[in-house]
């Protein structure tokens, strides 16, 4: 059997372990932002149970009529990420003094790291502190990017001449863009709102990232470790479902809901009754090789039992 290919997918629930905000908390932050008017605030409330700020942004994007409010909400979202990053950078990254229990040691085990997050937690706590190298990686990096021409804090722009992966460096792919990315005309590159798949297809960099995610999940003996992803992005779910159905992809999930996070029908389930699971759960469950409902602070802290269960992913 081919050597396993280990991939990591991160969602907002990962950054939550260092006080990052979940989507519902971002809604509440934006509702209190004095830069937003009542019209935008009403739109966020309108969608509070059906997509929140992303759905509100999507409506403004679709209307293509209210450019002023669209610009205000976009700027407020970027400002929010900046404030969240400043808070997270003050938190220690590790939960244990023991190197073998470090989150950083765990992250180094992956052939590739993919994230749906646009914050800079890993840039500040994992990528930048890298010193010297490891027996496997000489560095960790973000493929396809180059420093931008800006007097602002370091920002990056796509570099289409480097859309390739260094086999001696650990790649870190941000599937929905990042708050410190800019196009050549200084526009931000953040995939939020509706129509994420279409937005990704318009960006050569993000389209390449999506292709890498799909390619790696379909490699022989590929494995995917998922932390804090709510399985709410259909374009991501489609790639995962295809890989578990047509290839040999196996999965491990870390989420407060455990494996139930995969079930799109969970909100309508009646306790004690047997009901049909959503299609994604039905496709994935035969390929699940484990799950954990405990926070990373416990898994990589003092919970030896759960840590041992999580590390079986690499066996």
C-alpha cells in the first residue's frame, strides 16, 4: 500500500482555541460596530440564523446596487480580522510544556495544511517562528505568493510564476484567501459572502489552491484530519464527498459535535428517533477513522487518553 498522504483542513473552530471568533460571534461584533449603519445591521439580523454576516454581504454583492454599504461592510470585516488577530497573538500557542505534545509538533506531521480561515494565527504562531529546519521540512511556506509593494504591514500578492510546490517545504494553503493578501491593484482577496465557488474560480491563485486540495485528497491512501470546520461550504463538501466515494480518502474529525457535525440534518433530528442522515454523512461515515469532541487545549494539554486517540490518525 502507498505511504499515507496526510492532509489537514482547518475551520473557524480551530482558531477558537486561541479566542478567535466563530461566525455567530462575528455577527455580534459587527452589530456593535459604529461604522455600520442601521440598514446593514438589519441585514445581518435578517440572516442571523441563515448565514449571518456572510449572507448579508452576499445580498449586497448580488444587488450590485448599494456599493456604499458593500464597501462599509467589507471594510468592517477586514477591521474585525485585524482586531481578532491582535488578540490571538497575545495568547501562548502551546498548551503543554512537553515538545511531543505541542500543537506545532503535531502540525509538522502533515504533508499539506489547508485552511478556510482568513486570520493570521498560524502565520504568527507557526510559520514565522520556524527556525533551522526539521528532518523532513527545510521550511514552511505559503505557495504562490510574493511580498507586495506596500508601505503597510507586510502584505502578499499572487505570483503566478511560482504556482508549484517545493517538495522539501511544508505548504500552507488558504482556500478562502487571507486578510494580508492584496491583488496588484491593492484590492483584498477574501472569499466571503455568497457564490464562493465562483469567486474562487476568478482567482488564479485560489483556483490553483482548490485544485491542490482536490488532487491531494484523491491520492492513493490519502487521509484528511479536520479541525473546527462546520461543513457549511458546499464547494468544499463536494470535493470531500467525491474523494471518499471515488478514492480511498479516510477522515478524522475534531469538533464539539464530534461526527454529528457532518450531518446536515442534525438541526431537525428528534432525539430518540432513527432518521436519515444527510448525504455527506452517508458518504463519509464508512471512511471515518476517528473523531474527538474535546478542545485542543485538552487534547494537547493534560488529556493523555484523548491525545493517544488523536495520534492514531498517523498509524
